[in-house]
């Protein structure tokens, strides 16, 4: 009985010691490390392209941290950079790399990490995640630069040496990304289905050309009329003092003729009206909308009268 009690005490003390050791070790490991997996300036990327590899380091340790981040392809160092991360911050770092053919396994590692406190010397620390998970990539050639690797071109049965296998104006990579068939000229077919019949297109073009010619003729003719009216109005304005009493005298002696006394004012309004009409004819964004409205009005009026007659 005493022996069993002694064993129980020994196991209990050993358990407390082990728990204390684990707790102490955990408390010395700071809450900081890589926030996410690697990402790239372009993905997918192909042989010969210069790309940028990014990583993000987060610091929630309660201290300001300094150290070094190293980028690796397998065991080969791509590049490294120093970092400084204040508490509760996220730091992004990157390195440039020229893609080469074959399988690659990218990782980032932290080294020489130290915590910094005011008035104290920097102290080396251990972090919860000092090495990122590997990100594996296979880098292939893209001979025709259409966004598909040569291996993918074989899978989709497209030509790895031809940017646009079906010659429809979209590269093979664009068609795969938008879900269309890179071997069928779907864009051209869609254009033909949505296109107007040739006769309608020709009639529309002829009509627009006719309207444009008549518009230019009207502008020239109205400009001529405007010049003449301005000359007449100018002459009349110079003789206004003499004409007005003469008009009144004629109206008194010949009441059956009744010449309008506001004849000169009407002439000025006529000139202003012609000027406004010329402006409408010359300005496209005024002319074409008004023409469309007028055409719709005429169409509705004709339809209204036809319905009344029937």
C-alpha cells in the first residue's frame, strides 16, 4: 500500500514538472509568423518571365521584432531581406525571380529574429512559425504566349505555336478562361447571328448619307438667308426713326392696308430664329436626337390616323 502511494506521488510530481516545462517553453514562443501562403505578381507564369514572389509576416507578440526573411527554391536561396515589424502589424516582403523550366518548391524562412523593448538590448526569440509551408509549382514553356502552357495546349488540342488556333480574334488562353471553345470560331458566329441583314445595313447607310447631304445644303442656304436678313435689318434699323411715323400716317389715311407697326421687330425675331436653326443643324448632339424625336412623333401620328380610319 505504501509502495503504491509512493508511485502515485512520483507520477504526480513528474506530471507537474512536465506541465511546467511545456508551459515555460510555450510562453517563450511568441505569437508571430507568416500570415499566409506565398503569392506571385503573375500566376500562371512561364519560362523566362521575370516575376515577383510575395510573403506576409504578422506580429502579435507584444514586442517590436526585427530579423531576416529568406526566400528559397528547394534548398537554393533566391534572395533575402531584412524586416522590422512593430507589435500588431503586418509586413509584406518580396523577391524577384526569373522563372526556369521544371518543378519548383518555394518556401520562406525567418532567421536572426529579435525582440526589442525600450531601454533594453535586443533579445533573440523563437517564433511560432518560422518556416512557411512549401508552395509547389511546375513551370512550363508558353511558346505562342497565349497564356496556356505547351502542356495545356496538348491537353486542349490547340496549336502550341499559334496564338489563336481558330482565328476568331481571341487567343486560346482567353477562350479557355471565358469558357468558349478555342477550336471553334464562336465569336465570328455570334457576330453573324447578331448582325443585321445586308440589305438593311445598306439602306441605313444610304439614308444617313442622304440626311447628312440635305443637312449640309440646308446650312448653306440658311447662312445665305441669314446674311441677307441681317443686311436688311441693319438698314431698317438705321431708318427706323423715319419709317415709324410714316407707317402710322399710312395706317391713318389708308386703314384698309393696315401695315403692322412691329414689322421691324418681327424682322429681328426672324433673324434670331434662323440663327437658332443653323446652330441646331451644325451641332451633332442637338441635330440627331431632335431628328429621332421628330421621326418617332411622325411615326406615332401616322399610326394614330391609320387606326382612326380603320
